[in-house]
C-alpha cells in the first residue's frame, strides 16, 4: 500500500511540475517580441498619424471619399435605370404612408435619395418611378 501511495504522490508532483512549466509566461526577448501591453512604453513604435506620408495618404483618402459622395449626389435618376448598390440599404427606405406616397405594389419599395422619392422594383432593383420634392 505504501508503494502505491508513494507512486501516486510522485506521479502527482511530476504532473504538477510539468503543468506549471507549461503555464509559465513565455518571454521571447531573443527574437524581438514584446507583449502588446508594452509596445509603446519607452520606445517609439510605428505611428502612421505622425509622419507626413501618413497625413498625405489620409488626405488623399478623404478627398477620394468626398469625390465619391459628390458623384453619387450628382447622379441623375431615370426610370429604367438600376439603382446603385450604395442606396439599397435600410437607411434610404421610407414608408409610403409617412410621406404621402402612392402605395407600392408587391415587391416594390420607396427610397428617399437627395430629396427625391424613388420607387424601385425589389427583384431587379430597376427604378420604376421618381417623385421630386
């Protein structure tokens, strides 16, 4: 009986020692890795907001987005055209009763875009009717 208890005690202590060594924190300083919490403490990392190239890239991105918005605002709506994907979201959908619009047929939806109300076929996204306000 003493041999069994001794064998169990040794096995248990070996198991605990091996699990502790696996659960110990891993520091890999040799390869330059640092914990994410310590990335900006004491040394300067890459901060794209502070260099001129980052500012220029950010300005270019902002200008492209503004041109895209202007292009979409200048879009000429015509019946028979397909409504662009950008406007198909729920943010542009309106309820016909709230805006005194004619009741749409089945599989049709009213959208409000740039102060125009546009009736669109939901199956193929083609523009059926335009009411300017």
